[in-house]
């Protein structure tokens, strides 16, 4: 089943045309790597299909809803309930402990503190970082911080996880560990993952690759 489908996306920043008619479709539960050279438009494509950045033209459908036609509050609500995000740096709140960071999306949805913290504790354990629960993000290693960020992205049981260079700041061993834990957890929960990367060893965790060049995208179908 196609969960997310984008067609004819164009986006310019001043004179720079970042996207020029790009499209992508994501099926439920699959892991898709978005690859391509630096500056080709990968992050812009991810931000447009995740409802973070409005495209200049084109459409993005999540199930039967058109993200580009929604008002901001409906789109924010959809992002909060259906999507999870993992970025390269800095997505954790520095003043909160790792446990509070993971519990935060559930607290924002109105869950009681005790229940939210119980679910967050489970997710920290699944990502093998339960021992940093009481620490602030600045006190953890880069690899631990990214695993906490993955736990936070998964705690709300999203249907799609958007990950932009999630291992970009990590050494290869920690990068492999984050990718293994992220894709294992996504496969267990049935979440699709859209993963921007320029590293082949990170893309190797995907089912399928989409290549972006000069703001245009192309599906590369192959079996792993
Ligand atoms: N907010 C912005 N303001 C101005 N230009 C931007 C902005 N975001 C992206 N661009 C430009 O749009 C083009 C595509 O950028 P994008 O970040 O999508 O590429 P990318 O493939 O993700 O690159 P990288 O692999 O280096 O992260 C680039 O020329 C970039 O400089």
C-alpha cells in the first residue's frame, strides 16, 4: 500500500532551484534511502514530503490527504501523530533529561507523566541506552544521543520516520549501530523509513534507493 506519494515537486530558494519536478512514493513499512550528490536536493525533498517545507508546486499525498492543501495546524497535527523525525544534530532539548526528551512527544499528546515515562523507558531499553535515562543530552556520547533521538522518534508509533543523515556525525561503528537499531525497530513496529544519506553503507540498510540529481528524482528498484 502506498502511504506517501509526492509528484512534480519544485522548490526554489531565491535563484537556486533545489527541486525541479521531483517525485517519490513510499509504501507502508519499507525503508527507502534517498541518495545523490551534495546539493542535489535530497534534504529539500525530505522536508517537502514531511510537511515541514511548502513546495512552490506539486503535490504530496499522505494516504488520501493532500499535505500541500492543508492549513498549518492540520499539517502540524498530522506530523505529530503520524510522522517521526531523526536529524543529524541537535534535535534533543538540552535542558531535559534523555528520559524526559523521549517522553516529551507523549506528554504533548496529553499522556500522563507516569505512563509517558514508562513508554519512554521501554524505548530507551530497546535502543540500548537505558543507562543514560537520567542524563542530559550534552552529557552523552554522539552515538548515545542519536539512539535517544531514535527512541524519541519511535515512541509515538509513527507510520513514517524521516531521517536526514542520522549517522552523519558518528564514526562508522556507531553509525552502523544506530542504523541497525533504527531499522530493526522500524521493521518491528511496521513504520516506513525515509532516509537521506550519501553513504552507501548507510543506504545498505534500505529496501530501495531513490536517487536525486539536480532536483529531479529517479527510483532505483532492486532486491537486496
Ligand atoms: N534554506 C535555504 N536557503 C537557500 N538555499 C537553500 C536552502 N536550502 C537548500 N538550499 C539550496 O538548495 C540546493 C539543494 O539543497 P539540499 O540541502 O536539498 O541538498 P542535499 O542534496 O540535501 O545536499 P547535502 O547532501 O549537501 O546535504 C542547494 O543548492 C542548497 O544550497
